[in-house]
């Protein structure tokens, strides 16, 4: 089997990239060891985060770091045994989260986020996936005036500098939005620009069907078999070897399994996360994608039930599940919303691929002809799938990308 391009990885980034290449007339084979959207793209909170122009930084306050060190929180957890191996990534992540560096990174990152909703909109319409989408933003709920005031000030800054729309809610307005939330919250903030997705994997599959309608193919195979072949590349699949002149690595947290043997060192880390679906009790309804801001977990009213998602777990990528954050979050969530039984047989776990400067790797490999990278999107993989796919496709087809991709180029990491 041969094609113009092989795309390795059928998460939202890989499917979006393959789709954009097919829209430009390229013959594309999409390769994954599993089905589309079955790894990290399966389990996120389902938000297209137009407001997320500032990437999640590493805490800088020593008092907060000491509290995280107790390892008893919902928003962050770590495996003590893994810390020595994680030190290079975490130290660079901390260094890049310094206020001045973080502000500069946010300015470089913002153009990707600014086009997240509009680029999804194009593919959603073409894929006929409108029934999966809500366009009414998401909600943060606050327990204390201090948290409310801090986030309100940040929202005002984002509105002034990046045009982000928001609305502050007092306790009564929050109760009107969410009548079944308990009255522990003093108010909230509604981000008005983001869209939400009722079933993230279903959206990935809708994009896949659109890709296949354009002549694209998806096959199961092992990305680690990637090798140079003649003037191009080859990878083994269940349908035999596939060859192409160009190849895109869009393997999320597994990208370094392919890039490292080729001599690239991206210091790629992972933030693992968990989710569980619940039924509501009685006639209780959760209207909004809702974050309990101070506790650090999310409740999302999805097609499969109310999805509870956790923060970040710092651990070895392939270590066994340790869903202690989910247990902590469930205990708190049951005090603020009437959750009934669990709907999943066991907690889901995924791994977010993270770079230490909080920006993805998008662009051509500096030392190999026909090799392209599209990974490292951290918390915003779903958000940035289509915009990343378009940028890669335009660059690969010799066009000027509609955004300047130099800030996200692979060369910023020294091998």
C-alpha cells in the first residue's frame, strides 16, 4: 500500500491533520494501534476552549508548592517514585512558568486558541456533527470571595488583551443557571466564547467518516515500526507495509517512542487524568459544563452521563492507574450536586502530552526529509485539533500557513 502521506495517530490531532490533507487532494493513510479517538481524545472534558489563551503554568508560589507536596489534592497528584525521572521536565516547566516567560508564551500561544472555534466550525458543518455541539460556554463556580475576585480580574485582563467574553454571576444568578447545585457557592463566572462537545470521541469519529468520504483510509498498525525507505517512509500495518513520501507524527504522549529513535529530544512529559460518568439523582439536571474552581474538578453533562474529570497526575506514562484524585473529587462532587450511581465499569485514564514550554510542536523535522510533527497539545488537544491540522496541511502542500508557525517549530528544542 502506498500514499502521499502517512499520519501516525488517530486522536483528534491526527484525524484533523489527515482530514485537512485529504481536503487538499492528498492520498492519506491514517495509522493507529487502536480505533480513532480511543486514547487521550476519548476522555477529556469536552471543551473547545476559546478562552484558553493562557496555557496552564506550573505554580510559582512556594506556599502553594508546599501544599501540593502533601499530595492530597484533586487538581494535582504525583507518584513519588516517578519524581526523579520527571525532574528534567518539571524543572523546565517550572522555569518557563515564571511570570515574564509565561506572559510571552501566552502571546505566542494565543493565535492557535483564537482560531480554535472557527476551525472546528468548518469541520463540524462539513462532517454533519452539529448535534454533538453546544455553543453556550462553560461555568466556573466559586466558594470564596478571594477566588471569585482573582478570577474576575484575570477575566477582565483576558477580555481587554484578547477579546475574550465573559459574564460574572452572583449567587442568585448562579442558582438560576444551575438550580440543582448546592448553595456552597457565592457566585460564578461564565466564559461565553467556548463550545462544548457532548461526546468527544463521537466528534473524532465524525471527522474520521468525513476523511474516509474523501478517499482517506485508516488502518491498524505499529507506529514504532517507522523506518526510512528509499526517498520516503514506511510503517507496518495489519494490511501490510504502507509507504509514503511524507509522514506526520501525531501520537500525543507516545510521540517520543518514534521521535527519540530518530535522534530528537523534546523533553515530552505527560499529565495523566481520569474520568467517570454518573447518573443524576431523580430529576436533577446539570445545565452547564461546570468547574468547582477551588477544588479543581469538572462536571460535564455529556451524552453518556455526567462526566467527572480530574486535574493532572504526574507519573510515568505507562504506570498502572491510581485514581485517587477521582475518589477525592467524587466525594466532594456528591456534596454539591446530586450524583447517583457510577455508569462506567472502571475509571478511565488518559495521558496528556506536554512540552515544558506549554506549546505544541507543529512543523517540519529539521533533520529528516518528509517528516512532520504535530503533538504536545497538553490540555488543549481537542481544542486545537482542526487548527493544527490545517497548519500542517498548508505547510506540507507548499502553501503559506494562515498563521505564522515559527513559535511552535521543532527547532526550539535542542537535540
